[in-house]
C-alpha cells in the first residue's frame, strides 16, 4: 500500500512539474499584439485540413498540437480557401537545420497538380512564410565555403516570398536576387524552442511578426486568395495554438 501511494505521489509531482514548465515556457514566449484571442478567432485542427501529397503518418494531431515527421516533402491544406485573414501559430523544430513553412493563398491548380499521381512537384504555388532553423544556414555555409553570409539567398528569421507563378513585391530588406523579403531583425529561436508567428494577409499584402515584432512581408501579391498549407520538408516539426480570423 505504501509503495502504491509513493508512486502515485511521484506521478502527481511529475505532472505538476511538467505543467509548471509548460506554463513558464508559454509566459516567456513573446507574442505579437494579435495573439489569436477575441471575437472572430477560431482554432484550426484535424477537421480543418486535408492531406495533399504526404504519407498517411506524416501529420498527426494530439493534445492540441500538430506533429509532422518531415517526410516526404509535401503539404496539407485547409479545406476552405481564404482571401483576407489573420493567422497565429507557434512552432518548434525538433532537430537542428529543420525546414518548414506556412503557405498563404496556395492556388487550387497547383495543389491539384501536387495531388495527381506521378507529380514531380512537391510544394504549391503561393506565398511562403518560411520556418527555417538556424542550423540550416550553418550547414549551408560549411558546404559552400566560398559563400559569405551576406550573399545567401535565404535567412533563418522569417523570410516571406512567392513560389511558382505567384508574384509579390517584397518589403525591404530583400534577398540578393530581390525576390524575398528578409527580416529586419533576427528574432527566431533555435531547434527545441517555441516560436510565435503572427501573419496578416489583406488585399494582396502580407506582414509577418516573429516573436512579437514585425519583421518582413510584401505587397501586390497575385493571386491573393487560396488555401492555407503547412509544409513538411525533411525534418520533424511541431505546431500548436494555430488560430485563424477571417477578415472582410
């Protein structure tokens, strides 16, 4: 009897400790002025998404979180298409050098192509809000020793850029080729830590807040309506507190 009581107490203390750590983690995570609470906001979960071109076990939903194995490269999309919206999401790479992203305004044509048997394309046409771990940059520079950091076509702190045939005029600063909006500040946390993204997409203009501060975006996006997609690309990642507000 004493043994049973002892293990019960240990289990309760463990759960309490985990809850305290989670609360501390949530409290320390800086968020934008838009945090996903208030009138018009709704949570996005398993019932809101459709697997496009990933394996059956690539995406899973548990305890309010979305887990992604990272393989194969592909996306799941929302069931509905959207035009004007605000989106908040928290994400954490499970391993260094992870790569992922949120796609805005993914076109139906490109997503239908992804879902077709034998398609070589893996990612949709749209606006990508990139989620890239700092280890990716470190690995790239090690493999490409002639490259200087300022010459890279990507950053690891919240790039926003068009993919496929989508067009966008990026906000400065931009990548060397002028196609991406580079973040004005380096605010992303590394693998194993939670980050907070807030995205506002209205009338063809996209703005991104990373951990509480606006950093990047673009305007004159065409097309400016379509699906939201979450990306799987080679490394495990988790999402939580994914919330959406549709705007007029």
